[in-house]
C-alpha cells in the first residue's frame, strides 16, 4: 500500500493558481501534495502520485503478516475527560485499562459488518465519527512507556552560524518564532515536534478542527491528552475550530471517491493564522519581528536551521524547508523529484517559514528553498492514528482490500495496521513508480530524524522496522 497518507493536511484549496483554472481541489500531510516544484506539469505530478498509491493498494486480499512482536506498554495517563462532543455515544470501558477492541465495538453497538461499502469506504459520516471515537479511546487506554531521554542528545549550534551561503550576519534582534500546527490524531508526532523545537520556537499554535478533511465530525484529542504536554503548556496556544468557521454544510453521507470534493475542511491552517494575528492586533502587539512556521503536524523542520532564522539575517524569505519523508517506519524513505537546491532532488518541500502577509503554503511555487540541512516528514505513525488517517484525509481511499476479513480486521487495530504497513514496505522491494520507496541504508543523500522518537523507541516502537514481521 502506498498509504496516500501523504497529503494529510495541505492547503490546496487556498491556492490561487488552482482557482484560476477552476480546479475543484488543491494539491497536500498526513498530515500533502506531490509535484515537481518548478514543473509546469506539477499538478499532474500529484495525480500520478495518487494513481501510483491506489494501484499499489491490495485489491481483495493483502499478504499475510504477523502481528507486532511486542505490545505497547501501559502507563498512567491523564484522567481528563473528553469534551462532550468527542465522547462515544454509547458505553465504553473505563479509562486506564485497554480492553479487546472488538468487544468495545460490540458493547457500543457499532455495526462493523455494514460500516464499509464494497470498495472499503465508510458509508456514513456518523459511523466514521463513532469508529474514530472508539479507536481513539482504545489508543488512550493502551498507554505509553515513559520516555527515557528528554534532553537533546546533540546540543544546538552555540552560537548559531550566521555567515553562510543563506545568511549574512546576525539579526539586530532575535525573531519571535510562532509555529502553526494543524492537529488531527497524531499526538505522538506533536510530542516529537515540541521536544525538537522547544529550544527555539517561542509559541506553538495547535489548531484542531471540528471536522475531518472529508467532513465527518472529529473527536477532539488534544484536551484529553493535555497533561502529556504540560511541560510545554506555557508556549502552547490551543485553538479549537468554531462551528461558524466551517465552510461547508455537514452531511451524513460520506464522500467516497478521492476527488476534489473531499477537501471540505481544508482551510484550517488559515483559520489558525488569522485567529493568532487578530489576537495580537487586538492586544496592540506588533508582528514586524515575527516569523511564522506553517507546518502539517508531521512536518518537522531542522532545529538548527530554525535557530538560524531566529538569530541570523537573510533576505531569502519566504522559504521552504526540505524534508526527508519516512513511511511506514524510520527504515524506509520515499523519494520525491522536487528541487531542493544544493540538497538535491529527493525531498518533500515543506514546511514554510514566512513573515506576516506572505503565503502560508503554495504547492505550485517555492520562492526560496532552505537547503543547508533537511528536516523530517514523519509518516511513521502509531497504529491507531495510522488507521484514522485512512478514513479521514482527503487523498485516502478508506479500508480497501479487506474482503471477507472485514469484521475481524476492523475489530483488531494492530492486525489492520500490520496489513497496510507491510503492503507499503513491499514497495521498497519493487522500487517502482515516480515516488519510489527506498530502504534507508540505500539512501546516500543527507538525512535527519526526530531525536525524541529515536531515543525513546520503547515509547514509539512502531518507528523501528523490527516492530512488524511481514511475511
């Protein structure tokens, strides 16, 4: 499977370039569009990627594979309750002890047998919401091992290098850095973001939508997990999408085919930016010395590079970072044809760093490529958010290829995750398509990894190739 998870949360609908041509959808996330940056055929580039993704997905049955060798350990988690709208509609087990997911589905009265159509796509948005609620509840109760390493193992540059081919000396005053993050279900990656960039970013704006990209009501995951991020709470502004910010009329009939109609709730990054800017203007604070980093939750820019923008002078703004894309674990890398300056043509060209009024995201043009060091695009996800993404992001095709195994697999998140993750890995053996999947040891170009996840693999076991045994 190619998990078109890749585009999880882009701003395609914002692109003026697309609007000029009346295109119904804008190109990626998931937490994401794949096109050659300067190619006139950039958007057909994205369509080719989707086509490759869909063709690589198993049709009727996926290869058998064994379950993860180790289970996720439990730890005591915050006892905070979910907001009313995010609670399952029917009974669920008490927090603190994850039960059998199939039993939880049955106890909630969830109709697993009729959840999907013959192509593997959920029939109703209300069913998607209920499945997501139960899935996230099960993830919450499954717990995490406590992190062993919470201090950066390799210190940041001190002082930052301000005389390079990109920078021409120190700034008169350090920039105030604001990072805008759009959260769906990926709490593990949010934690990695915060540890990676806490030393250099001044404020993290975490924006959570009321709906998925496809328009189903979305369980709100941040309030329940807030205690997990208490170390960073003095820097976090959490924004919850307001009902009047939805730019569509919710329907219960689920949108099925991956077409432009799927991007019904895609403008949330602009909502986050607008709300922050308005609050600062009301408070009378100037944004003249502010730099914004606009990122999907799984796009982690290099901390040393971000620090250089904070302390060093450059006229090369706005700019795009170049990111190594890992999926489904940290041993597999997807290659892109996008031009990333002296780093080469291998990287995903996001996130962006910009001044007030500059484009938050443009999938057809990148003004400057920051090419001194790469960041990371993390498509390695915990099994629960991996599955949530398959039925919520606009470019996904649902749970294809389950055949007669549908009821059993929907009741077993680890088994279902294993099917799809192993199908992605199989691509590395084939090395086909315009966006080949490579084994990391075969990649010679410059790479990077989020240190918090690497140093705490007991907490994030799925990032390691040994987590799954694919037959």
